[in-house]
C-alpha cells in the first residue's frame, strides 16, 4: 500500500486546515472539497491550476493530488508567451480557475472549469503510487523557455518529513506566510507542509508586516518568507516596536529563495530577539539543506543536508572536494529521495543535469568544518535572485531583442536592499532608433511575467566582449 501524502484528509476532524483572511476550511470540509474535485478530474493525465493566492487554489491542488493527477500550477501574472508555452508543453486536460477568472491572451483551447468550494464529494480515492508525478513546476533556465520540473509524490512526502524533523514542525504549529502558490516555497513548503502534518496555514494574500505581527501575536507559531519580506519587516519594526515584539513570539522564522544578508539577520534579531533560520533548495530538488531549529543560526549558512539528501562539492574537473575548510569552493551536487523525475518532454536537458546519478545544481558553495554549507554564487552568472524569484537572464535578453529598437542587450543583477538583486538591462540601440527605458520595461512585462521586468535600463554604445565575441558581464558595472 502506497504511503499517504496527506494523512489527515483520510481521518479528518474539525480543526482548521486553511485560512485566507475571513475564509477558511477545516479538515473535514477540505476532505469533502478535495473529494469533489477529485471526482471531476478523475482519469485526467494532467490538470493546470490558475494559482492565485486563494483558498480555491489550495483546494484545487489538493483535489488533483488526491485524484492522483499531475498538477501544473500557473503564475496568474504569466505573460502570453510563457502561458502558451506552458500549456502547449504540459497539455493539461482542464484548467481549474477561481471565481471571476478572466481569460488572458495565450490561453488557447484549454477547457476552463471554475473551482466551486460548495461542491462536495464522497469517499476519497485510493492513494496513488508514490512514484507518480504530483506537481509539474515550471522554472526558468538561463536560456530558452521555462522547463517543466516533474516532482513525484515520494519527493514531496520525504522532503516535508525531513523538514518537519529538522524544524520540530508538528500538527500544533500554525504557519503564516504570503508566498505565491505557484512554486516550491509557497505551495509545497507553505501549503502542503502544514497539511501533511495536520496543522494549519494562514495565508495573508499579500505581505504586510502588520498582518504578520497580528498572526504571530495570536495563533501563528511559524513564518516563512523571502529576504525582501524580512527587509520590509525590519523597516516596519524599526518604526513600530510593537511589530517586532509580536514577531518575537514566533517559534520559528524561516527565510529562503535567496540568501538573507547578514545585516538583515542582525536587524531582525535586534528587533525581535529571534534569529532567522535559512534553508537551501530549488525546484528540481525541493529542499537540500536547512538550519535545524536547535542549530546554530549564523548568517550566510544554510545548515547541513536534510535527512534523505546526499550532498557533495566537486571541483572544475568534477572530482569531489573532501576538505571542509570553509574556503574551498565547489559546485553542489545532490542525490536522494528529494529529486525530481526529470524535465517534462526534455530528456536532453534531464540527461545534461545529471552526472552518475548526481544532480548538478549549478550553485557554488563551501563547507565548514561542522558540515555547514555556505552558498557563494552560481556557476553561471545568469541567474538573478530578485524578490525571492530565481530569474534567467537569457530569457529576458531574448525578449528585449524582439523590440525593434534593441540591437544588443545583456541582463545582469545588482545588489538591492529590498529585492536582494534588481534586474538591470544593458542595451545597445539599433541604428537610428530611440526608445525610452519604460517602453522596454513594459515590453518585457507583457511578454514574460512582471517580476522579470528590468528595474533599470542602461544604454551603451557597445557591450564589452572578449576576443571570442562573448559578452563579459563582469565588466558591466554601474559607475
């Protein structure tokens, strides 16, 4: 018999499961809603969910998982080209949407069905095999369109259990966050995590320091966030000490999706009395490392590998680095129960991502004598971490090159106190063409997704290149 992914749905009670503002579902209600959705999508190969920050999104994902159907969460701010690519690549049999959905450009012929929480079903279907795909999460690469990361049920189950052990996370915890529900951090950790453990999640819809403080002063015990959120939280707590006092009541504050700067660690500790726990993961692996609840929370370190995860550092020749001196840098390779099954429809990309069964993360790190991992950057320079998102520079460059006024372009990231990194586009205009910065920003936002738009556009006469003609991004520095 396959292990159950969400056990409490099979023995539900009236304890709260999901809350979005004044709207909530307890476990008994969620089980009935999930059963109803499972009946609607039974037999489908894949379904897509228009993943707004809503009760409907969580119910639809849980219903799809209950039915054993692979779920494709879609960013509701997706541009028309990305949407067309995702739907064309994953070919869902239906798109589940919240009430009031307005069909965007790029939707094509995919059937749309509104999620109705009033529709309840009967008995839950048998648990699917844990090797079956659970989620297909689309992630941007450094070049080309997004790839579909196929995450099997076993990876989600095993990784959430490892996090629960590391963070002493139980059914008694109430998690508060405002993370988007279309990627690993917000959906798997932030929604499926509490549901697997039988606890509750209170989703804020939009981030607000005051709302976080109110929750943590009340029933919430944990907060998940990205560095941008903690930066804003610290700013607000400096203006209003009551916010810091309320946040200080949390059992655990967790930050991820990008490194939390040391200055923000120090501010949060000064204002709340708590140090933030960091963890390290990616779409293909869910979580690889995490600082334990009872561990040393030092800035810049993501702790040790989680249970079920093997991690090694390799040098440029692919040979394992065995020293733990916190100085020798190597690429992180991982293997274990947390890994994805492959990229949807991309056996070539899947093969390139692995070496002898180890997944090549592209992240560079050192290892301290106590085994703590410190991420120092990307093997490539083309991943920008902005506002908690990992964004491929190549995709933005390709979009900008479609504008008639752009002859050449390079996209880089620069430090930003609020976003972590801001996206900067270095543009060489086409001969005789004039174009305003905002026009290029809006051009990218229309084609891709708003969070991928450049925050700054700088115009150059030429891009710096080496003797082989390759753009030297490290030479692109403002001032």
